[in-house]
């Protein structure tokens, strides 16, 4: 994983969206097999692992019971509240009727579910600043899947930049999303472990 710190003084003179655009453009072309995100102004590059991808695909396949393919995204940049947050979420479910902005990006206001699969080098982001950004954006359901601890943590009921409810589920058990906008249950029995 490569970590690059941005010059925040230089970035203060331009809008966050413009700064994010410039940062992502400077990173082009991204080497194949790497995921790039900007979290609180810091660039993170991490390789896609088999375990990581299998869990992502399993979640997407299960979400397809409710969501048409065009409403599901993976590794697509969406800008979130906070200082220079351009995330490429592992799994994102969009509200019905979501449309891209004039700049060709999806809006965080149209996100109704996010799942992040933990990578060792970026786990602190998923539990910390990304969780805060998703709560501030009022994403109704945020799921963290951790193949190292073999546990999922579901965060629901965003309020005042945090989630009011946290539910822990061991691999092998079901994640009950029936009381959320997702409206279904995810089976974790086939999630691979690291």
C-alpha cells in the first residue's frame, strides 16, 4: 500500500470537489489491480485480493434479489462529506432513480447501503473516518465485513455524524437488513476467511 499525504495548505484555496478531481487526475493511470481512494486528503492504494473480491461479489449477488444491476456499484468514486473524501466503496446500493451529476459522478445523497470489506492496511479508515463520513451523509445502512476477525458489523440509524445502532454478526450467521431500506437478509456462510 502506498500512502501519499497531500499539501492541505495548497488545497485550501480550491473547492474540495476540484481538489479531489485534481488529486485523482494526478494518480492516473492507476496500475491494474489496485484500488485507489482518498480519505481525509490522504491517498490509499491497495491491491485487490481474492478473499476481498469473493466477499464483494457474494454481497452483490445477494443484493441482486432486490436491486437491479444499474443500482449497484463497486469501486466507483463517490465524494462524501468531510475534508477531501473521495471513496471507491466496495459495494454501494443506490436509491431508485439516482442519476449522475453534470460532472458524471454519483451523489452521496443517493446512497442507501454501503459495504466495506476490511483490508489490513486500511481497516482503521473503515472503522473511523469512513464510518463518520457515511453517518454524516446519512447512509441508512453501513456494513463492515472483516475476514480477519470473521465478523461483520452493521451500522444503522445515522444521526449527528454517528450511527445509533451497531450489530455484530459472526461469519456463518445472517445479517438481518429487513428493518432497513435494503429490506433483505444477507447470508454470510460462504464468506471466505483470511
